[in-house]
């Protein structure tokens, strides 16, 4: 039984055929989340749908575009690009189904290329470059940055997405800027945005991510801490508003 459901609003899958796809997860340095959210808001992308899972996280809040849901799809018509914004990580028991469900949907719409953003721990930086990357065997993207070291292990939903993309013959590229694992890292997210600008053709300014890094870090850290606090509470102790 399929547990991951894509719900589109006012757009068809036919319209999305051959689109680019970008996304990231709230992991090391929050790089995947910060970069994709910055692109969505800067480009004023239109929200076109949602991802529903069997154990959907029970959290919502107001974002710049309105009521936020855990996993949302946005569309940039000019660059024919679909963006998946993951405000939260799925429950760990759903990581595999979530990743596979998205990959199978991307195969259905014949995605041109999928680009995922993660992060590398800057404590182990071994090059004078801000980012490393890797890609599946079907991807034709080439970047002037070093590939990820052989045998260096990638884990979590980003790894599962990459694995399923390889299995399902989806062209996928993974961007891994060096980031601080102890805090949110907007500067690393800026590197990811600049790389996505190059790949997709965006011209999104990253000045805000560099100059307002402390403000962004404090605001999103506060939000993340509140969400994590609520998710860890028992039912009787939680805030219902």
C-alpha cells in the first residue's frame, strides 16, 4: 500500500513534465532547509501542492506565504522548477517510504534532473573549496567542484533519496556545502543557493543569507526549538491553539 501521497492544487502532472526538482532536508547546519526556503521566497514561487504521509507531523504555523504544512510543493513557472520544502523531517520510520514515494512521483513526471541539498561537517574540511557533490549515473550535470570522497558515508533521508534515485534511474545531483553542525549555517546555505543559481539559471541574491546570518539563525533556531519541544511533549502537555 502506498503511504506517501502527492496532492496537487490547480496544476496537473502533465504541466510538470520534464521539470527540474530541488529540495533539501533539515539536517546538518539546516543547509537544505535554509537554501530551498530562501529560493522559494526570493522567487515568489507558487505553492502547488502537498505531500501527505501515513504519520504526518501534527505541526503547523504561519510562514511568509500563509499556513505552512510539513511538506509542501512549490513551482517556478519561468524556470519550470518544482521545489519541495520540508519544514520538518518525517518520522524516521517513514524516511524510506517518503523518499521512495517522492522519487517514484518524479519518475512519473519524467523529471529533468533532481537536485538535493545537504551538508558536510566543516570540521573535516580537506580542500580549499566550499562544497563537494555527487550524482547518480543518469545525471548529466557537471560542476567545477570536487566530488565527494570515495567511501565517505551519507546517511538519513538524503541518502535514501539518492539510493532510490539510482535504483529508479532518476537523474539526481547532491550538493554538499561545508557547514557548522552545531548551529544553523546561513553562509553554507548561500553556497548552495549560488550553486543552484548556476544549475537552474536562477539569479537569486544571497546577500541576505550572508549579511543577516545571525538574525536568520536566531529566528529559525527559535522556531526549530519550539517545534522539537512540542513534538517531544506528551499529549496532555502540548499547546493547542
